[in-house]
């Protein structure tokens, strides 16, 4: 049985989230402050964390940043704010996904199940790949150990960044829309928006590209989406992004 940690100071919201998750077969614990959430999350007892942005003691962004240093499980940010800047900030510091309040029970369960399924697949099937190594130019990926090297130096990627990179490398020179990447990597249809994919693409570029503003590997195809340029020659990014 999968175990979920809810970090939420509003008792009524935490109880509703707990009840819906319990009905769907999850074990649930609740932390009401940032420090308590960090302490509980670090025990390693959980498969996923639902993290509210506005919590006492330490805001959700700081909690996410701290937990991400030692945890690679899915972290879903829960926010009542509609501003894209908050969503982008959460994704940029290591959150895998986000949900905006108010949300329906079906949306909550869909996000949780999809993130858990993708994480399980990433840690299971991908590690048994018949192609234990992917390479393109200065990038080398060991899929059996989930280790990524750029210009001979190992880099750290979040689960979603790693999955985006390996998927694009395995499908080099094929153009994928933001929507299709969202469905493939996050595992459900149209529950997110373009910010999720764009933020992860930009974060990935910062880690693998010599000049993220003129991408050599992950190329923006204007009006269509993204493709991975697998040749050794430098590709031209039509958008310069």
C-alpha cells in the first residue's frame, strides 16, 4: 500500500485530502507545519508528498527545496494562488507537479496516481532497458543506474527532468508538442498546462546545454513543440530559447 504525506496546516482541507486518498487505498499521514513536514518526509516512509505552499514555520517552497536534496519521490505542490509565477517557482525548485485550489477529488486522485505510476515505471522498467546507455554529443546517460553525464561530469536531475531527457533522446529528431510531452511524462490528459513542460525543459537546458539561450540539444520548433537534436553538429534553435 502506497503511503502519502500531506503537509497542510488547514485541518479541514487536510482531512478532506486524507479521506479521499484513504478511500482510494492509500495510507496517509499529516504534518501541519513546514519543519514537521521535513522531519516526517526525511524518514523515507512515504511514496509521495502533497505539499501546501502556505504553511506555518517555513513556506512550502523552502520545504520542497529542503526535501528535494535527499528525496527523489514525487512532490506535488498545492496552491490557492492562480499566478503562474508561483507554479513556475514550485516546479523550478524540484516539485514534480502542482494542483490549484479548489480542486475536485477526481483531480487530486488523478494527479497522485499518475505521478506514482510514472515514478514506479521510471524506477522499474527503465532500469531494465535493453539499451543501458544513451549518448548524444557530450551527453551520456546510464539508464541502468539513472546517472547522467555532461562533458564528462555527472549532473543531478529530478525524476521528471531525467524522464524528459531520456524520452527525447530515445526519440531524437521527432517533434513533440507540449501537450504530448505532458501526457507522456506526467501520465494524464490535459490536467496541467504549458508552464509545467516549459519549466522542466528550461531547467533541463540549464543543466545540459553550454548556452541555454541557444540550445544545441533540445530545440524549440516554432508553433509545434520540441525535438532533441541527436547529431554532433550544433542545431539552430528557431526561437533562440
